[in-house]
C-alpha cells in the first residue's frame, strides 16, 4: 500500500509543479521516448539475467503491494510452531518428527501453520535441518556451519531481485540520454523548417532525459531498496529458526529454544516473553501431535 502511496506522491508532486509553472501534461506524453527507454531497459535486463530470475523479480515487486509479511502475528505463529514441534520430539522422540519433515507439505502438523508453510525458504530450511538433527550424524558446530551455508545461499537468492532492479535503475539515465540524442538527431534533420516543429522535437528529446532520471531515482531505486528491506526481514525470520534449532540440538528445553528464536526478532515486531509463553502453552504439544 505504501508503495502505491509513495509513487502517487512522486507523480502528483512532479506533475503538479510542472503544471503550476504553466506546463502542459500532454507535452510529456512522448510514446516514442517510452518505447526507446523501456525497450532498452527490458532488453538489457534479459541479456544480464535468465528469464526465471526476471519473472521472480516481477513477482517480488508485485509482492511489495501486500506489505511486509513478517509481522508480529507471523512471528507468534512461528514461535508456536517451533515450541509444538520441539515438545513433540521431547514426548514422542525425534523419530516421531520424521514423517513430518520428510514430506512437510503433506504433513497435517505443518498445515496448522499456514503462514510458515507459505514460505518455501523457511519450510525447506527447517525440514532439511531437522533431518540432520534426527539422524544424529553431525556435531553441533558442524550443524551451525551447515545452516550458515544454507542461509548464505538464501541470502544471495533473496537479494537477487533487488540487485537486478538496482542495476536497471542505474542504467535508466544513460538510456534517457540515448533517447535524447536520437531526438536531437531527428531535430537536426528538421533544421530550416518551422520553429514550432523544431521546438516540439527538442522538447520530445528532453523528455527522454527527464524520463530516464525520473525512473532511476523516483521508481527503480526506491523499489530496489524496498525489496532489499523485505529480503532482510525474511533473513531475520530464517535466523530465528536457526537459533531455535541450534538451541534444540544442544538439548535445551523447548521454551528455551523458542526464546533464542524470539531474541532474534526485530524489536519493532518482537513479542514479549509473556506473550510468547502464553501463546506457546495455550495448546499442548500432545494435542497437536495427535491432530497431526
């Protein structure tokens, strides 16, 4: 929502100021400049990135309209899920978790936590790590290194869209100059004609420069930053899972392991210890295990 509000403020401010100075909005509607700059930008992005990455970036930008999904409620759900699965392991043994982590998307246990299951990074990270813990074949320090490697790979994937959009934004002023130069070339061919026609073509050329700079700093740079912040929020979500799993693998009590996860949450959305304890103990893990 705030993405749309921000873009609207930019558009209204620029067009409003332009019109207050006596400018005519239709003078900015130069379709050929849009085609040159937009086409060049899309083409350069396709050269530098595979199509699946481009589609992922478009999907991520559309996702910004929904706002940051990692809210306090989402973290409360995560903490509850971690507590329940740790309690299940304590009461029924680690082997009882095998049926859930082998096929997590088919597990009735995980279906109780739709916010968690909707995040494929988190689901894969938890399931794969729990398989290693259940096997008992890896020491704690090796497990920590393994999770760090996984998180680093996720970091690169999560930030790829923001890097792509940032690179596209950086190229916009240059493509704007290309459009302007082409407009000047056309204008030179009209020398000797009517002054009004020459003025129109010069104005159209300058729109190219204006459009390139506006897209770079008013659209793509802010969107890239928003994607970067959203990726950081997801990394923090994954980091909470890592801290809980490390604590659990050391043999800490379920509530202690969940507290390690809570401490990793951004203070702006972090539940209090009392809220976490009340939510976690609201439903016994035995009830959850039987429902699974």
